């Protein structure tokens, strides 16, 4: 019972350390990512456009000078000064702000999607790096065992229980494992560079990963209903809403625009004349109205907005189908990884038992090193398969989290 508690505590500690370390890398990648910064800049620009929308047309000021001064009863007109301000229809500015705000919301969702994709890439690279390093450790152990068997073979050769060919076969097998390890070292270098690129670090910076991982005994059962909360789908809701706001703005812009202003005309006094309005300046208040009578632009925009809405709904439905397929595939592959891990564990236990039987024969009979090599190769295969099953399990778990967690959350 005490041993079981210690094993359970050890597994919990490893799993927790893995989650914390990976989450730390994800947060660092989000903080340093140039791509995320691009999306954040786009969002800031979109928010600033809300302020831009809260404007009215430029105030028109005009000045005119009469080269040939027209004479009126009250005197000659010298110049004309006018100022006019056009104003949009009631509620147009608020509608324009709502439209700009809907576009900003769509840009914000793009940030969320980019962060989740980055988290998924970091998770996949992290678990790939774990698998490569775990395989190297297994190879080191197997190479050490083969060296032990080589010593046994040399001793057995002296007493006639083995031949020089057995020794050579063991040495050849060691060379093969050393080759595999060197190949893994090269892969590790490449994956480490990829990880540092995601973190926006120097390529040679060390990347730490958890030293041991196992598949948990229990896991949450994914729910397909959670796919509706994926930001990739919410993005289409935001885009649809922006088209709705665009049509509201189109209806407002279809309404007349009106303007108010005033004109001032200074008038010279007529000489040698005396009457009450002599030289009286002219003030003329003005009201103007801009009516789109012969303009099909707004009808065309309405039709375009209807088509955009249909397009967005179709895109959302198609994306939901793609996400549903990916979700089902990820669940299946995660379950397959668990099955592989369990079966390889049983095979590994049996291979170790068979190897013990062969080793025990060394003391009494002629040892068959061909059988030892076969069992050792099987054992290595089962260990590698288990590592790959663990990697596959956690990669698919990360993908399930990416697909199913609501917007604003990121899983690892």
C-alpha cells in the first residue's frame, strides 16, 4: 500500500511538473511571438477606428471677392464670406461606431485563435522533444546491457559456451544502436531550434522538458457540443455581426444629409445718400439637404451584405464540419495511443521475463546469444513504442483541448 501511494504521488508530481513547465513555455511564446504582436497591432488599429468613426464632415469655409462690384439699393457688395457644416442623419455616427466596434471584435478573436494555434505548436514540439530524449535514454540503457552481454559472451567463449560470432553480433548490434542515437541527437538539435523559434529565443538556448511521462489512468470524456465555443467558429459569428452592422450603416447613409451655414456679404455705403439701410451688411442663414435620389449604390450594398451573410454562414458550417472531423480523429488517436501503451507495457513485461530465463541458463547450459539479441531487440521495440504512444496521447490531448476549450482558455 505504501508503494502504491508513493508511485501515485510520483506520477502526480511528474504530471504537475509537466503541465507547469509546458504552460510556462506557452506563456513565454505568446509574450514574445512577433505573429501575436502583429495581430495585437491590427486589433489596436481596429479599436482606434472607433474614434475615427466619431466624426462629421469637414466644415466648409469660402471667401469670394467681387472684382466687379454689384450695385444694390443699399450699396455695392464687396465680398462674400460663407461657412457651412454638413451633418449626417440622426444616429449615423453611433451606427458607424457600432460597425467599427464589430470589426474590432472580429480582430480580437483573431488574436485568440493565433494564441491557441501557437500553444498547440509549442505543445506538439515539446512532446516531440520529450520523445526524442526519452528514446535516447532507452538506447543508452540498451547499449549498456549489450556491453554487459558482450562481456558475458567473451567469458562464455573461453569455456566453450559461446562462439566468437556471438561476440561480433553483440558488437554489431551496439553499433546499430549507437547509430540510432546519433540520428536522434541530430533530430533533437533541429527540434530544439524549432522550439526556440516558437519562443523567439536564440537557437542554441537549452530547452528543458519533463524527464518522464505516463498516460493517466483517468481522463475527461470530450463533448462534441463544446466545439461550438471554439474561437474559429465564434470568429464567423463576429464577422456575421459586422455585416449586420454594415447594413445598418448602409441604411443610415441612404438617408439624407443636411447642413447648416451662414453667408456674410459686406456692403459699401452709397455716397451722398442718407437712408436707414445705406451700407447695411447682408447676413444670410442657410440650410442644405443632400438626397440620394438617383443612386443605386445603397441597394447594391444591401444585396452584397445579404450575400456576405450567406457566405459567412456557409463558411461556419463548413468549418464546423472540419473541426468535428478533426475532433473525432483526435479522440480516436488518443484512445489508440492508450491501447498501444497498455499492450506494449504487457509485451515489455513478458520480454523482460523471457530475458531473465535466458540469462539464468548461462550458469548451467550453453547460452544462446541469438535468442538474447532477439529478445533485446523486442524489448527495445516495445520501449520505443511506449514512448511514441505517450507522445501521441499528449499531442492528441493538446489538439482536443485546442478544439474543445471555450474562447479565452488554452489547454496543453
